């Protein structure tokens, strides 16, 4: 079983320009994205960032897995928009633009919903592109270079490594319990297998730490490193240019009172109404499909 | 004779939280360059004995330890396990629990990185060591994606790369096919002969031990009950049977012949002398 099969999000091996960018440069970009996304309410900036991140995917050859990873945005996005349209998380007074049954539909709710969603979409997409193009070991080697405490770094790396192991173990124990006649499906079936998996995890971690110390592993870190992470001039340029753009736009945004265009962009009432119906229906659809799937299993 | 590289001086040990002693009054000397096999039933204390050599007992696994263990002149217990790692390499019995890295290459690199081996040397040592255990070209493979036997080979490589003076292997070939087993023991024999590496193997397969070991130690209930050359140990078929332990098949057959008065020579414990013995018997008949 490989990492790729077990983890929904993992490195997609490749040789693209983006794969070769230094992990620290990528971290600068991800942090820059998040900082800017949360210091602006300008939806042009937010969706521009999302679009840019999305356009990196074909360059790195990770479009398909990126879309797969971004599927999580469907329930998040639809519920977020539907909720914001009927109950905006902004201060009153709200501008009603239409009504549907007992619900009043608000235009500023839609704008703020799009801001919240844009932040999530932009940050998630750039993070996915980074994870899918960076070898975890290179990432951890780089973090170690940034003086991230070695043991913490190692624990992070280990956790990543252990996720597929535990997934597999839950599977094995569940089928063992089924073969012993235990019935049930869904959460009720998974629950009893947590105990043996948990006990197994403790034993595994103890044995692993014995094995590691027996190979000279200690809290003072590696003295040399097998993985060589290069930083080329282009890595510096991309990192510095990125940082400048993100910091610049963040400062401008904050000076402009988060640069909200809620009163500039006016959505037509019927448009908001239809969007609400579509979002609510999509979210309901997701829930129904999930329930059907869970019961069938 | 030179100073022993491993010395147990009246060692008794019980894991914390247990009543019984896992080791009982163990006194033992192993000389540098010896190839020693340890034999015993489940729970006899073999793994515990190995853990006392690299310092996991008493440093990491606590309990009640009496007596002293000296390894390469150092009093075990005075040094952290990671210090002892420079002298003692230990391969544990569960290969999957020894995998911690994203790739086989990094798994082998781990010990080297801790020892401060320069990158250029690692680049040479890692493929060499992987090839030595039959995993040439496996550098980029995920350790968790390997078969049980391949994981055992990788666990051995991860320890061998550090070039320890003492190599302890705890049931290192339980997942390996017959040819794989032979390869591992041939490799250990080569390191033993050519580099003078002291080898301690915990192993259930008596044929393998009879062929490779200089000395066989039999444990039972935490004690060393027999200690001698393979010839001395496996010749005592009845004594081993009493301990519920097998002997090599050739020794078993020979001892039956002996009890019926059909064979008077030494008990053959490996295949070649057994064949010679059979030829001698047949020659005498015709
Ligand atoms: N971590 C532990 N905590 C408590 N008791 C233990 C621990 N490990 C082993 N023991 C006990 O110590 C005794 C010796 O165990 P040990 O693992 O050394 O046996 P072994 O000869 O290696 O057996 P096997 O062939 O099954 O590997 C057993 O009675 C065992 O139950
Ligand atoms: Mg054991």
C-alpha cells in the first residue's frame, strides 16, 4: 500500500518547475496567501488569488488530484453561501433583495459569504498545490534548517507516516471483528476497533522509539542530512517577489478598511435568490447522498 | 584470549510490573569476532538478553536489574542508548515497527545522519548497504509499501549501514523465504569473517544455527541452560528434547541410529557430515 493510495492529499511525484521550487519559498507563498486572504474583503483579490493558485495546477501536472481534493469545497461552499444569504454575519442593517417563503434574502449576505468562501478557496488551493508538489522529507529538512525544533519536526513527519498505517489497521481489525460475527456498519462498527488500534498504536510508538534510539536517534538532531534541498536564485526571487506582493496588498487592504466592495457591487435580487436555491439544494443533495451511502454500507 | 566484548556478570532482571524474572543469574562472556546463536522457547528471555546488550534495558525499559553488563569496556546503563548505538546495532523482531521514514534510502540514512556521516559518504554507503541485503535500487520505495521480507532486509540494512562492532539480530528472517534466510545468514557470516563483526543471532531454525554459529546458547525460563559449540549442543538430542527444542534433522536421525547401535561416530549436525556418515554406513554394509 502506498502513501498515495491511503492519503487523500499527498505528493504527486513530478518534475515540473513547481516541484523544484524550494519548500521554504512555497511556505512563504502559502503563509502570504493566508495573511492576504484574511486581511482583505476585496473579492477581486480573493478570487484572483484562487484563480492563480488553480492555474498552477496544470503547470505542475496536478489538476486532477487538485480537483479531487477541492471537492471538499462543495459542501463547505454551498452551506456557507446559503447560510450567509439568509443570515449574514455582518452588522445590521442588511439590505433585503428578495424573499422566499418565510426567508428574507440579503444582498450583503451574499457578498460576505463570497468573501468567506474566497478566503477558504484561495488558501486551500495554494496549500493543496504545495502539498502535492513537495516531498514531505524535503519539507521537513527545510523546516529543520529554519531551526524548527528537531523532535517536533520529527513528530510531525512521523504522524504523516503513521496515518496510512492506522487506516490499514482499522480496516484489518474491522474485518477481523466482522468475521467473528460482529454486525453493524458506519460509526458503530468503527468504534470498537479504536481500542485495539489505540493499544496497537502505543505499542508501535514504543517499539519505534526503541528502534530509533538504537540507531543513534536523539533529541539533539541529525548532524548531517541525506536529503539535500537546494535553494537557487530563482527560489529567492520567487519568494521575495511573492512576499512583497502579499505584504503590499495586505497593507493597502487594511488601510482601505479591508477594501470591502459590498456597497459597490450590487447583486440583482433574482440572481441572489437563485443562487440561494442552488446552494441550499446542493448542500441538501450532499447530505442526502452521504446518508444513502452510509446506510448502504 | 582477548577481553570479552560482551560480559554478563550474574545478571538478574524482571520487567517492572511483573513478578517473574525474565533473566535469572546470567553469566556470559562473548569474545570479539564470535558468531553466537541463541536458542530457546517463546518467553525464554532471548530478546530480553539482547536488550541488555544495547542498553534499552535498563535505560528505556525499566525494571529490577541486578548484576552488571559490560560491552566493549563500557558499563551498560551508564550511557544513553544512542551512545551504545555506535557499538551495538540491533535488528528487532518486528520489522514494520522499525520503519520511520518516507523512503528506504532515508531509512538507511537515519543512523548515518545521527552519526554525522558526511553526505558524500552516505551517497556511497546507502546503495551499497541496500545491495548487500538484496534491495538494490529500492532507495525511493516507501518502507510501508514493502513486503514483510523486504522490510526485514531493510531493517537489517538500516543497522548494518552504521557498521557496528556488535550485530544483534532478533529473529531476523521470520518473514523471509528459504533463499532469503540463507542470504541473510551468509551475509552476517561474511561480515563476521571479513570485518570481525561480533554477531549475536536469536533464531529458531536449528539447521541454520548448526551451519553458521561458532557457539550456541540455549535459554530456558530466563536462564542459560546450555552453552557450547553447535556440535556439543546439537549432539545432545535428548537433553534438547526435554527442553522441547528441536535439533537439526540429521542429528535426530543419527541419534536414532546411535540408540539402536547402528552408528558410533560423532552425531552429524549439518548436511555434509551427515552424507559422509551415510556413505560410511552404506560402505560398511556392502
Ligand atoms: N515489555 C515487557 N514487559 C513485561 N514483561 C515482558 C516484556 N517483554 C517481555 N516480557 C516477559 O519477559 C519474559 C521473557 O521475554 P522475552 O521477550 O525476552 O522472550 P523471548 O525468548 O524473546 O521470546 P520469543 O521467542 O517469544 O521472542 C517473558 O515472560 C515475557 O512475558
Ligand atoms: Mg523475542
